[in-house]
């Protein structure tokens, strides 16, 4: 019997009601030594420990086709039906048309996730705020005015600008001063090209580019 995709939801296995598939473990209590490995291994809550024995409390939580607990049981106390049972269920229920739909959905979801990861990586790679530190003689150079001219009409700004002058006397005697500011984009754009224009301005003014730090 073909089952529609609508049935491929909780409590079903590729459209087949899970309770129609008798795939679950059976514990031979005489062989079970109560090591609890099956209880710890199964992530689906199939087992409970009752005293020193493992009990299959929720058989239909078992994943169809899984036999991990049986493989790891040290005393081979856990058994499963023959795999023929699963193949018979697959054939009789003609699950593969639905499996192909599920595979197509999985691929579509994966490609969306990959595209999102690429977009996030690209966004992370864009630098849109950098702290710059420069040093030199600022006295008569009108460097600030030139910075203002550079920003005009551009989607970038310079914020938190600080000029540190060790002494006014010293600055008149051309002692180096220290300036820091942050270069930012007002439209979340990559500031790389604009930063290069500032570097050029610093070079033209014989100032020293001390450091730049991505914020
Ligand atoms: S893994 Fe085997 S021996 Fe250990 S508790 Fe489970 S059934 Fe018993
Ligand atoms: S076969 Fe897998 S899913 Fe089923 S009970 Fe064992 S560990 Fe859990």
C-alpha cells in the first residue's frame, strides 16, 4: 500500500506507521549481566534498567534498522529480527518514491544551509569598523580638514577621533603627537577601499601609520 507524504511524519518510518514495523531489540534476561551499556548507548530511550536487568520499555522508539546496542552488548543478550523483515517492509510498502522526495527535500535544505554558511562567512569577512592609530607632527598640516574632505559624500565615517598632544609647547616645537580614530561604514559596507584612501592621506602628510585593529 502506497502512503502519501502527509503520513511521513512523527510516528512513521518513510510513511509507514512505526507500530506496523516489528523492529526492536529483545533482551535475553538470562544472558543480561546488567552492565547498563545498552541503556547508556541508546539515545532513544528504548531501555530502562530494572534492578540488574535491562528491559525494553519503549520498543517502537527503536530506530528501524539500528542494531547498535546488540553489537555492543558484551554477552550477546540482545537480538533483533532478521533483516529480511525490513526489506519485506520496504518492498511491500513501496517506500522508495517517498524516499526520493525526502532525499530531494534533504538536499534542498542542505543547499540552503550551505548558501547561508557562505553568506555568513562573506559577511564575517567584510571589515566595517577599524581602529587606526597614527603619529607624527599634526601642527600645520590641516590633516583634520583633509579627513573631513575625504569623508564628504562617502558612505563612511570617522568616529571617536582623539588627538593626544604631549605638550602644547612641544607641539609648537614639532614634537610628535598621537591620533586615534575609528573608521566605520554607515551602510555596513567593506571599508577596505576607504581605508586605503586614508592610508594614502597619511603618507602624503608624512605621518606614521602606527596600527589598525579590526573592531
Ligand atoms: S548491554 Fe547486554 S548485558 Fe549489558 S545491560 Fe544491556 S542487555 Fe544486559
Ligand atoms: S537498536 Fe539502536 S535505536 Fe534501537 S534500542 Fe538499540 S541503540 Fe536504541
